[in-house]
C-alpha cells in the first residue's frame, strides 16, 4: 500500500505540533516528519518524544537533519534512545544542510561528509561499531535499535550517493516529470553499486492544499504554497552554481530560478514569504498538489506509477486540519483502493 506522511514545522506552541501529529496518527498516516532548523524553530527531538508517547503507529523523523549542526554520535544516540523507548519508530532524513546551517552563516556539508555521516549515524543507531574521529565507537546498549537513513537530494552527485548508500530517497517536490528523472538516477546508481534498486524507499514530499474547484480557491492555495518553490530554488541555485546550466538536471527544475534575487531565511518555509514572488503559478502547480480531492488522487497515482512509496504532505499553510481530514476521507482510501485493484 502507498504510505502517507505529514511534514510539520516545530513552530511554537509545541503542543500544537504534537496535536497535529496525533491527528495524523488517528487518520492513518504512517509518518510524521518535522523540519530540523533549531534556530528558526523549536528543537524537534523533544517533540518527537512527545509525539511517540501519544501515538502508537506513526514513525517520526526529521525532514531533514544534516551533518554540520549536530555531532553525528549525538544524533545516533538520540534515535537509538527513542527506539528503545518506543519500539523502533524513527527514521533519519538527512541532506547536506540548508536553513539550519545557512542561518548561522555556514555552508552545506560536502558530499563526502554526508556519505560518512550516513554510515556513522545508521551504524551506531543500530548498535554497530563504527569508525569516527580516529576511534572505534559503539553504543553497547543499542543492539535492538534499528534505524533507516533516507537522503534528500537533487543534484547528480547527491543522487548517485543516495543510490549507493541510502535506505530511502526524499524528493521535495511532486512534479511527475522531474520525479521520473530523479528516481531513475537513484535507481541507476543503486544498480551500478550492486544494490537492488527496489530496496530503496522512495518518498515524495510537497505541500498539498484541497480546494473547492473554483479559480478563487486555487489562487489562494497557490499563494499559500508559493514558499515551497522558493525553498526548492535554494537547492537548485546550489546545483547551478556548482555544475552550471549543463548539470543534467531537468530544465523544468532550473529555468524558473532565473528571477531569484536573494532569500530571507527568517521567512523560510512560511506562507506569504516575500522572497518567493519570483516563483510562477506554473511551478507552484507542478511542485505542489493543489485542487479538489480527485486531482490529488490523480497526481499521487502518477507518482505511485513512477515507483514512489510514500507521499508526505507539507502542512505549512492555513488549512492544516481540513487537509488532514480530506486526505483521510477522500484521498488515501481511494489511492490504496485503486492500487489494490491493480495488484
């Protein structure tokens, strides 16, 4: 069956974040993810503990952490501790770093550091001995802990790394054309590394907004979700600066950032972000999922046909509860009924 997740910001009050997670668990979502940017928002790991304590099914994790702002051994110990307390219900989403490092004036980690971090965090959180800082380290109390590490990536070399070492791949946009290219790159890299590509879980994450089918409703939804194009644009700008226009990344992903003029991380991930006016409606419609429930079912079916295992809904807009309920009542059941009919 297709899994569905929800992505939350840890914006105060934390009780509100936990309550949304409890609703997601009750509605049948499989995963609750949060941003991990400890200066812009609250620290997610204590909130994960509260979510796990008040739910019984959902898996929790960051979308995404990074190798720069946290010691890798501390990250591993955090996950292993939560697993011991709540029964292996965590997942580690990780990338090179965006808002968490840039707001401090730092830069994203190198791909070499990301590759090493994946191995150290996963190994230690699974009770294995790992090499770190010239020493061999192990969490002797974590032998029963199990942790998967899913990598978020856009660029060619990051996609290759994902295919070679990750348990899962996180793609933060819901455009089927781009998804096909990205998933294909990850699977090709996995095959070249001697791995079974089907062993890598594919997660697409994007804002979803249920409308009533009117033009006015669609316009409001786009304005609520336009921030996402700006967030994705930060990663795309890095790819273009590193590889140039010949990066190999689909032009549908790179062309729209031509009008990008700076970015204010104090408005990161926020509806109404004034630094995302360069994002056209076409990109909002392609990267996000906007429309009546049947349009959401259609898009998610397209993604499922491309091999996507989980669709995670960003809820950074003004219609959180309605979106959760609509997915539970009108989207998730139909997607999985159609999937079952084809099985």
